[in-house]
C-alpha cells in the first residue's frame, strides 16, 4: 500500500505555537489515523540530515516540574522569536536610507555586523530549543527507512528547515515530493513581510519549484497562483510535467480545554450584551487592522456604541498600529485587544460576538472566517477572490479602498438586525478537520498515481519500435 510521509518538523519542535499553519499541521497530523483508506500515513520530521518517524507530535507533561519548566522555556522561545523579528525589521528599514541604498559594500558590511550582533538572541534561542528537546521523558521520533514508492508531503512551514539535501537524496531513490502551499505572500507581496522571511522564502520557492513533483494548495485561488508562479520561473514545458491541486481546511478549535476557564476580563466584556465585532489574526500589516480602526472611528464619531476587539498575537511591522491602539481614546471603552487568548477563550468570543470583521489585503485561505461561520457568527470581509471561494454569498463584502463601506454595513446591521449578505448563514456548511485530512490524502495519492501512469505511458511510447 502507498505510504504518505507527512512532514511536520516545525510543529514538532514548537508545540506551543498555535497560529494558522501550526494549527493546520497539528490538526491534519492528529486526524491521519482516521483517513488511511487510500494510503498509510506516517508523520515525519527532518533532523541532522535524516528523516524520522514521529510517534508523538507533542510532548506529554508527565510531572509537575517538567511541565512548569517546559512552559517557561516555550514562552522564552516565543519572546526570543519576537525579538529576532523586530531586530531584522530594523535592519531592513535601514537599507532604504543612505549610505546603504547607495553602496552594496556598506550594505554587505552592515549585514555581516548585524549577523554577528544577532548571536545575542540567536544563541539563547538555539540553546532554549535544544533544552526543550532534552527535557522530554522519552524520544518522540525515531529514524526510519524510506521506500522508493513513498510520497513525501511537505505539510509544515518547510522554509524554516534546511532539509534540501535529504529531500533530494530521497527523490533520487524514487520518492515523490509534494509541497503544500499556504500562500505566496512573501513572494508576491514582500512589503507585508519581514526582510529575512522574504529572503528565506524566495530561496525555498526557487528550490521547491525546481524539485517538487506536485503542489497542493489550501484553496483553488492559491492553486492557480502557484501554477502561474511556477510557470513564470520554469517555463511552460517544465511546468506541464508537474501537477497542481488544492484541498480545503477544517475549522474545529482543537485545543479547547474544558478544564480551563475564561478570564474575567473576557467574560465581562463578551457577557455585557454589547455589539462586539471581532478581528481574529496575528497583528501584521497584510491583515489591515488600521482599516478597521478607520471604519470604527467613523462609527464612534457618529455616536455608535459598537465595540471593536482585536484578538491575536503581536507579529511584525506593526509598531505604529500598536502605538495607535494603546493611545486610543476609546481603548477599554469601545476598543479592546487580547494577544494571548486560549482556544477555550476564543471559542467564548466567537459565541458571544456580533460579527467577525476581516479586512485582509491578501490571504491564502482565511481560517478565522471558517471558524466563525461554523459557529454561526456572520462574517464581513474584504472583497478578495479567496474569501469568495470560502464564503460565497454568505459573507458580506466591503471595499478595501473605502472604510466607510464597512461602517455603512455595520450601521445597516445594527439598525435592522438583518445581516447584509445575499444568503443566510443557516444554509452554509463546511468540512471538518477529518474531512480536510481525507481530502488532502485522496488528492495527493490520485495525482501522484496519475502522474506515474502518464510517465509510464510516455516511456512505453518512447521505446516502442516504429
């Protein structure tokens, strides 16, 4: 039976992370045991130039002291990652000014000095991650042997891992390589990303475009973008030898712990009966939080009592926005921000809000839209193709060039009680994480088998005597 090796390296080493890609990887991996009809699915990681089979994705906290130590180290690692992101943001901004903009040598010398200085946080981050690995009671992954008919599915954020030689070696042995693509934002919209990420992603995409046998995106919209981008890099002839497909993501919040309580400040706000509009995402430029502030400031000036609440960790390139929020006259009156909510608290917010508002410039999918709509929470979102793919006529779309268009929709909703979308939420449905994992497995297996069949036919024709 065909074996799918599902790569999950980053999530394996960072089980505390719970943002978009990490949530997807964890849920797909956890649902693999239920979707093995088409293939045997094996979670794997890359480590020290080897491929290891994962027996347990997250470490078990078997005793109290180990649990406390691990939690503290995980928080420390998160803070060090934030320091790293902000450090390289400052570096990337310097490059716009003279003399860096005028001289390659000055730019290069500055980069070398910055790399040396970065050891002040890179080394502690490296040591923290190594300690996190060592404090486990037992190993969670073991070296494995691959077969020539295996399919390696790069599910995780694989641009973080330097695994190219291992993957190339496996491919030479006959293993098919499939890349899961979440989006191409660092490539197509670099202005929204950290400088170091853009460089790493660009290098990774060049490698994956030349190496992968196939690509499976998380939406039809991104599938088409990937096809176009690979075609631009490789040309039509080489691109036509690869396959392109997509699958959709599930929506359950898998870390809802019923033993955990909702903090009093969240419960007080969302239990107040106020009309609360949620924005759920990492706070970063492409999510366009400033647009929401512009729209709601207009509503507040007109005397509306609606509440805007940002939920999500603080990301990158957002200093001006964070300062604007923290100094806002409506803060803790009609404007709130929570950066560290648990899944049980997020579930509570989804259940007690009036609507999700999502003004992203660009997305690969838009997981919060599905999470909200699955819970009966209506969604107002920016008018971009991928949101139409997910929400269809059940979402109310607004113009990104005019914050007043969102303000007007909110006023309509508040005055009439009728959500301004073409179709009612009760007729909307979506797949769960098990369905998502099954869709991924089935489509990868089908595409790889089809590709091998075509190659077999081609070789037969090529060697057929005239």
